[in-house]
């Protein structure tokens, strides 16, 4: 892949990737759709677009011809100016007080602003819906209001630029893995033919214009091929990790600014991220145990999955009307659950902190545990409702995506109550054993819990051990 990557500069000229905006003295990456800090441009080309040092030279000569401002020296444009080219336009809110100028993407923050800054007990008419942009991401993110015209021209250029980079960076093995995804992997991700069709056609088409989605797709294809070709398993697993390492920075950037245009690719990648998280963990000890709190670990994906689920909530209506709508699980509103009866062994977990007094329950631990237990109880009911249609995304969304950050901390510290709940979660994971990326996962995870939980608490995981087949 390195040889293919070195040809990027011969396929893309610097102006095709980078756009200078003289009015604000900023340089925008057309693909990533945000302004670059002057001292970080070379690293951005290397880390995000895999342009090697020699190939970066014409790009850096191009950059040197501009007088670029540091982020802290750039002023906010006046309200209702035309949008800055190649920056996403997102929905947001603006304070209606003429001299205020406060804007945000969050209705909750607008309410807080009204209460704290304007002592507004009645929020009606205090803020209005607007369109927003930001030059930078991360710590320099600052939104400003714009009046957006049609963005079709910019979107066309962005797509052409992305496709050019894809052609530059896909080598022979990459193309073989893309073919494998469209002819084999896509059919292994669901038993529903309509959903298989989405993975076969719609997602690869999106990936051709989204670098992180293409890398995520190739990572899952490599892991799938590794599962059926043991002779080259090591090579393919290493390759999959490399793909994911390239994809995650771009994905983090994308989810920092979700809008109606990028939400479909973000949703598709978040689905593939779940597959990668399970399929790449042969020891089952870094996705739902200690690795959950290792944010710098590429394989620690739960934080991104949880964050992606919450961010996508605001654009769910857009996804529901788009090409991936069949991937969204149905709700419970019209489902008959009268036949569902909760297992008494699950119900008994509500009393764990009472029946097993221990110093581990000091502080808020018992409250945090009980909240997570209630979410797990709901997950069992929803799993029953889904029946044969249950998918790994259902199981992840039903519980790991719902638990609190405080519970994640308990789990990272191997609190016995948190380990008991994860052990029972393995009962749900066991139901997905027929999928290649879940084969043996529940047993491996439960084995790790049995080792770590301590003899005092082992009787509380007897049911999961029996269900998963580890009670011998």
C-alpha cells in the first residue's frame, strides 16, 4: 500500500485537496472539511491522507505561498455572511438578544445560556434556528452564523477529491479486499436479504467518497477473510489494524460535527466499528473490560460507539429516510410483549448490593450499579422482542451504548458488581454465536470475568456460566 500511497501527489495537485480562503487567511482541507492549523499541515497530510514525506513537498511549497493566521487570531465572521466554501453547514440556534451573539448546536445549552446570562425563565422566543459553521475542530471549535446558499458545487468537488485519494491509496490487496467485501463479507453481516443488499451496494458506494468508511470497510473485510483463511490470518489481522488506525482519526473528526450530509456515512462506519471491535479481540479483554477506559487504544472502540449513538440521535429522522433506513432496528411501540416473563435469576440482581454487603458498595457505587442493572433488564426484554432478527448492533445498542460513564469507570476498575452484570450480558452475546465475528466471544469474555471476579462473587454468575457452557 505504501507504493500506491506515494502516487497521491501525481493524482492530486495541492489546490485539489487544499483551499486557501484569503478573507480569513485560512487553509481548508476539502476532504476533511475544516481549516488546518499552520504548524499541523504536514502532519495532517501524513496522518489523514497517508501522503509520504517526498510526496508532501509540493503540498508544503504550495502552503508556504500563503500568509496563514493562527486559530486564536482569526475573528468570527459577521452574522449572515455567505458560508465559507468547503466547511460543513450545520443546524443550530442563536440567541435573540440583539447584542448577545451567542450560538450553539445544542438546545440544552441555549436554555442554560438564557437562564444564566439573561435570567430568562420563559425560553419562548428567546432563541431562533440558524445555520452554523466553524473553521476549526477540537479546542479551537467556535461556531458562527451563516446564510447558506446551494452547496452542490462544493459537494461535487469534495466527492471528486475523495475519489482521487481513494484511487491513489488503494493497492492491489485493498482492491481484492473491497471485492471480497462486496461478494462475501456483506452477506455475512445479516440474515436479512434487504440488509445484505445495503452492505453489498449502498455502503461501498458511500465509502468511495468517505475515506474513513472505506478504511473501516476494508478492515472488516480483512478480518472476515482472516477468519476463513488461517494460513494468512496474521497478515490480514495486521492489515485490518492498520486500516482502522487510519480510519479512527477521520471518524473522530466527522462525529464532532454531524449533519444531514455526513450522518449516513457516520452511521455505516459505527456499524462496522462494532464488527471490528468484536472480531479483533481474540482475548475478549479489551472491548468490555479493562480496555474500555484506554481511549488511546485503537481496539478500544466502545467510547466511540457510545458517542456515535448519542450524536446520531439528532439526525435519526434523516437516516430513517435515507439509504440505510433498513439498518435501524424497529421500536417496541407495536410489539406484543405479553408473553415475555423475566427470569427470576435476572430479577435477583436488583438486590446484589443488599445480599452481598461489601466495602465495594461505598459511595455511589450501588446507585450506579442499579441504573446499569435496569438498562440490562431492558436489554433482555428487547432481545426477546427481536427474536431471530437479533443482530450484534441490537445487543450493543441495548446495553453498552446505554450505560453511564460512571459505570464504565466501575468496570474499568473491575468492580465486582459491574463484572456480575457483564457476565449476565454474555447470555445475550451467546445468542449471536452464528456470526463469524462473535464465535466464541461470550465464552472468552466470561472466562476473563470468572478469573477476575473473586471466589466470593462466583455464585452470582452461575447462570451465565451454565448458559454459555462453562460450568463444567
